[in-house]
C-alpha cells in the first residue's frame, strides 16, 4: 500500500533528530512529503517537525533528561500525517 516502496527509497537516512533526518532526504522527496502532509492534515510539516524533532531521543533516553514536557497532540498529528504522506508518496512512486 505504498509504505514499503517509500521506506526503501532512502533507507540509508538514519538518526534520532526528526528534522535532521528529514533534511537528509533528497529535495524532491522532501517536497513531495511536505505537500502530501499539508494536503492530508491542512498543517505545514516543517514547524511541527521542528517542534517535535528531538522527542524520540528525549523519550528513549528519558532517564538522562531533567524536566521538560511534550506536545502530545503535536506528536500524534505528526505521526498520523507522516504516515499518510509517506504512504501517498510510496503509491505515487511505485
């Protein structure tokens, strides 16, 4: 359903910082994902991606963190929107 193709597109991109990972993608991939994200959510991707960029590492290594908070509805919106945007990208590029 599009995800496998999209996942294999740039599988060498690695890391924990979501925004940094996104900027390592090819410009045409970034553009397609941004457009699909905006279409599916009505929200621009980049501001939300920047706000949630280090949530993975902060959550995974929470024992190293002191204080802090998370924008949980933003994380949910980001995850749901990216899933749909990446699925659409994969389908369009099969």
